[in-house]
């Protein structure tokens, strides 16, 4: 039974905290403005770039902060290049037309990365963080921060980088995201139109120290500290490899005692390994991916889903996981010399799978690697891809290439704990 609204009791404290903050916010705004102005004045008094300016004049810079709008008085003038400059903006890490403080932009970035919606970020900001900004403002901030991410890649060692006694694990894979096609928005019943929705592979990777892989319950393990790499749609495998190698160096690739690159059978992945990692790491074929090929061979020999095929695969996989690949290659030799059937389709599967396993003969040392604690499967990067998909491939999400790329870059910086690097001030 619905209660009468007049009889429902509401705590007298509801809304009082925000009201109290609003009452004293003006005092906080004035104090914050004075503090920042003193910072600017002290820096300008001794900055050579300010002294070198000609035709100096005051410039008033408006900036929206958590406490409200502040107006700063800065010196500007003509620099050596003949253009008007305001060195204090560079010193503060602000763009000439920047409206929001770095702190507000950071909150926008976090809200957008967590809600995956500019409208939701605006709503949550107002209701939960006591911030008032529009969804257009959030979008503009993400675009600007994406540009900063492109022009100023993070430098120096990552948090959790491997040292001389550590083992570094690298895993890479791809996942698909929906993008808007050229004819997005047109009526879907018009079959003559090109594809309205385009699917794009998003290449991603995860890097972590072996010591960061800890058991959390039973056989389940979790990575306590990791570094993520992901690139927008239509990034070539070569460019992804360049970025992955650079981030691997930041994660201790050249310092670690051992480095393992775990991946499935994707050709583009193995090309990256041979091009960038072969001389400094050991490759390992994902055990689950290998088992898929073995089951394909078993199905051709004994019938799809048959008990004999399952038992045959289980015996070989057990030896691969706990002993060595010897049984596998001995079996392959026997199949080539004395095939169980002269059926052309069966013979073709035997040849194909033999070539596949032979090509990866050096990448199956599962027993020895497992003894070291090294994962023999690429589950960690598959989990990463799943996390991306849970956030960026939801029902009704169809991205523009530019919008997807901008938000992806910000998400990666946030996940890596490097979001603050997007506001690095240049030398003024």
C-alpha cells in the first residue's frame, strides 16, 4: 500500500552538507584565488621569459575551479618570435583558451572513463561531486586530453616496473568494437546502402611482473599491479608494436632477469614478437589456443565430440602441460607416416596441424615455464579485452572513430595511474 507523502519522515540532515559547503564556497573561492595569484606574481617576478617580453600588459585569465570562477592577473607581451605570449599560462600548464582548471578536468576525465557517457558524467558530477558542467564540456575536455596524450607520451619507468631480479610478462591480443559507418543514421531497410556499422579490431596488451600475480582464492589468481596498452581502431600492427615495445621498456624490458611474451596464434602478434621482442624475450604459445588446434586434429581422426577424440587429446595435453611436447611430435610423425585414413580431408587436416605445431615447436615449453610460475595461457590479456568490451561495447554503443580514440586514450592513462601526466606543464 502506498504511503501518504505527508507522513513520510525525511532526515533533517538531508542536503545540509551541500548547503553548508555552498554557504562558505565564496570564502573558499576568494582564498584560493588569492593563493594562486600570489603563486603567479612570485613566479613572474623572477622569470626570464617574462622579463624578455616587450610591450608588456596585464591579461585577465578566467578559470572555473571547484570553488567557482576565479580571474587571474597575468603579464603578457611580445616574445622573441614576434607573437603575443603569456608565460604564466605555460608555467601553470594551461592552454590559452582553457576554461576549466586541471582539477576540474581531471574529475571530468574520471567520470567519463567510469560512466562511459558524457551525459552521465555531467549528471554524476552535479549530484555526487557537487560540480556543475555540461556534457559538452566533458566531451571537450576528453578531446583536449586525448590530444595531450598523443603529443606528450608518458616518460620514465612505470609504477610496478620490473627490476634485475624480476620476471616480466607481456601478453597481447585484439577485440572488436562497433563504430559508426559512413551511412550511420540512415534507414536500415535500405539494403543498397553500404554497411552502416563498422567493426574494428582494437589491439591491446597487458604487462606485469610475475611477482604481481598472486593467488586470491584456490587456483584463482589476480594481477595486483599491471600496465595496459591499447590503441584506437585502424592502428596498424606495426605502430602497435612500436608503442608496445616502448611501454615494455618503461616496464623494465631491458632490466628484467626474464621476459616472457605469451600470445595466441595471431600472425600479426608473432610478427610483432619477431620484429621487436625476439632478442630480448621468450615466446610462449597460449595453451588454450594450442588445445583448440589439437582438438581440431582429434575431431578429424576420431570424429567431432567423440569420447575417443576427447581421450586422445587429453593424454597429449597432459604431457604437454606436465612433461614435454615429445608425445605430440612423436604422434604427428606417426600420423604422417601411417595416416589412419586416406580421406583427403583428413590428410589435409593432419598436414595443416603438423605445420602449425612444427612452426611453434620452440614455444611449447609449458612444464618448465609453469614450474617457474609463468602463466602458460593468455588469460590475463583476454580478461583485459573483456573489461574493455564490458565498458566500450555495451548495448546501443556505436562510436565515431574520433570519439572512441579520445576516450580510450584517457581510460588507458587512468588505468595505468598516469592520468596526471596529461597536465604536465612545459618549461615557460
